[in-house]
C-alpha cells in the first residue's frame, strides 16, 4: 500500500497519531477527538516535531460519515469501549474503510479487568467522584493499601497521568469484551480477523497450543486467555480487514 490515507479515531494528545504518521511512509493522517484541549496539545507537539502530514479535527465518531471520505487504514484504540453503544461507533468506522482496508481496534478484556471491576465497586461504595482532588486522594491511598487489587494499580503506566488514571478506573462508562463476543462482532460487521499486535502474547499462545496452531482462531485464543486471564491486561489490540 503506497501513500495510505489513515484515520485515527480518538487521537487524544497526539502520541498515537504521531506514532502512526512515523510508521507508514508517505501517509496522510486524519486524527479526530472530542477534546479540544487534547487536540490543541497534539497539534502543538506535531508542529514541534515538524509533522506536516497530520490533520487534527474535533469530531464525534458517530458523525464521521459526514466527512464524506474513505480510508485505507483506520485505528481506534481505547475509545469504542467508552461509548454508549460500541457497535454503533465500530459500524461507522467500518463504513469509512475502503474495501480491502485494514482497521486496528483496542478494547477492554472482561477477564483481564476483573481486578479493576472490584476496584470500581470499592470506589462506588466510597462515593468518590471524578474530580482531580478525589482521584489524586484515591491514588495516594492506593499506594499504601493492603488490598491486593488496589495495590497493583501502581504497576500500570496509566497510574501516573491523571487523565489516563481517570480512563483506567474512574471513567463513567465502560464496556468489557470477551473473545467470543469480539468474534460475533466481527461476523456481524463482515470483518476478517488479522491477528493481535502483541508479539509476546503470540509467542505464549504458541507455547500453549503448539507452533502449528492457527493464530487467527479466536476460539483457541479464548482458551489461551482463560488459562492466562492477565494476558490482555492493557487491552485487546488487533487488526481486521474489510473484504
């Protein structure tokens, strides 16, 4: 694929869009987000690093069809699972993808986030809000906590940034997925699963199932995750193709 047109749906403060613009030669990146503050920071960082192939736009994923454009590659990591209806957003993205195009998706794992679910219950019982002060107080408390789940929070890179910490455990809305559920979504959307990004996880999968095992078989991956429930502790990050 030469000079691909790329959409980043939910670019945040620009790390994702800049990384993608660096990775694909002669590409043009359209990066969208709801937050004007994040977009302003992303634009400033892109200017500082002399990137001229990224356009930043404020937009809601559900309204992206109004752009009237199609893309060779679409990436959306950590956004769909915070929407009211993840499949509605996912369907919009698929409709923006050219035939034969590739889409990278990042979604929370139900199995991997069970300890986060327990922490969220604790936060609800404490009736903590999402103000910066309340989140900082809880973060400080978690450093000294004797509760295993809470104590583990500091092992996440998201622990150290307030906005990422909010996404990690304080976000008002969160959908979690299983691999059978993702398979159903892909079938419904007419997408072909093209594999996970994490090479270490793929290597561990092959240790369990054997080197000849089909790394595109989501049922085998579900068996692997049931034996290794922390395997996708960050997110499932995987690629699909539109026929």
